[in-house]
C-alpha cells in the first residue's frame, strides 16, 4: 500500500493490485502503467451551470488536458450515469472512474464518513478546508480507502444548506408541522431529528414536483442547488439557517492504480486546483442569486434566523446519539474550527 499526501494534506491511499505488480515486474512505471491515452470518466449530479461543474469537474478536465500526460477526463454531469447510489456502486465496480459525491451518500459504502454531513459540524467552507488539511481527516479518508478501495483526491464545500418553505423558519419551533424534505440517508435523517424537523424522504431529482404537488411543504439545500432546480417557483421563503456545509468529495476507483506516476501527479494537481476554486465560485453565485431574489421578490430572504438556538439543540442531540466512532469524528471536526 502506498500513501500520498496532496497539496491540501488529504491522504490518498492506493491499494496496489496484482495486475499492477505484474506490470511493475515487467518494467512498468512504479506508480502504475498505461500505454497510450487514458480516458477517465468523471460523473456527478450537478447541472453544467453550477459551480460544482464549472469550477470543479470542468477545471479538473481542463487542467488534465493542459498537462499533456496522455490522459483525458470526460465529464458526465446531471446524473447522466445514474443517481448518487448507483454511481457509487459503479465507482467501486470500476464502471465509472471518478465521481463527485456528498459524504452522506458515500456513507452507503463506509458509514463513518457520513459524519462529515452532520448538522452544524462545520461552521463554513473555510472550516471544512482546515479540517481536510489535518490529521483527523487523514485518518478518516485513509480508513475509507482501506475499507472500500476508493481513494479521495480532494474535498470542498458547495455552500451551506438553507431551509425553504412557504413560511419563515427562524427558530427550531417553527419547523413543527412542516413536512420538510431531507435526502434519504441516515445522517440527513439524524440531522432532521436534531433540528426538530418532520423529515420526508424525496429524491433530489423529484423535489420540484414534490413541492409543486404539496407532497412536502419545504426542503433544505445550498443556494446553488435551490437556484439550479428553480425552487423559487414553488417556495415563498428562504431562511438562512446555514445548518450544514454541503460536502463534495472527489473520489476515484481502481483506475488510480493503472495510471503512471506522471498521470497520477497531473490528476491530483488538477483536483487541487478545483478544490481551490469551487468555494469562491460558490460564494459569488450565492451572492448574485440572493441579490436577484431580493430584487425580484421571487423568494423572501429571512436573515434573522436564531442560528445559535439551532446549533445548541443540534450539538446536544448529536452528542447523545452518535456512537463512539461517530463522536470521535465529530469532535475532530469541531476541533478544526477557529
């Protein structure tokens, strides 16, 4: 097993497979072997207009092309290669090479990583970045790779998640009686209980219709996602609770071991570039979208949410309900806060 640390301190663990060992024995590059151009598939669920694609996936593809190391990255946005759960399985099986996934979705193959999506675990995008530069993140990502064979090349926050509904949400009591959509994952459903919400599980791809038809009354997502699927058309208020950093992890499957050292270095550098750019792009998009909503009245922006009341309630709930391993990860995250 070889362990590499990228520019942001994230440990990338590569489990060397038998074919790679055989190639090395025959004189191949010690970091793997590849003859001719290698095409890497990179999938994600976001639209091409969102910063996760523009400043994330597309930057990775462009940087790899510019490196000219006999490798290209072909990006498949908007769940073209399947929804989150299907794509994770495809990365593990090798049918998809790379993916951009939230931590909770990755919990389907390694449950402890879900804690990265705990409500109020991270204060903001900078806090998430600091965590991934530290030893606590190193251990989590290394354990994830050892358990699944899937390596993590980088991570970023795609914005803080906010509530929308047809009435304002300023304090935990305001969630009572509202059927609030949450993603179908154990950590998100735990977040719902911690926040005091009545969770209804609806797939992201079905969310607009569910709100339009009244299957659910509200939902929570980062601003860039709310805008991308036009939820301002079916909701009246956005309440700036900032209750969760929307994590994105850039993962890669067994193809990593098949790349030459030069190709691995180029791909890692490309991901590092995207990790640096995405948070700034998200911040710019959020500011522009909020300004547009305020001007047009499409969504009334509630900016006097009692965040401390939510935070205190959530922290107490999580500490009472996390198991020992989850609690250790959560405390490691909190220690990275300024």
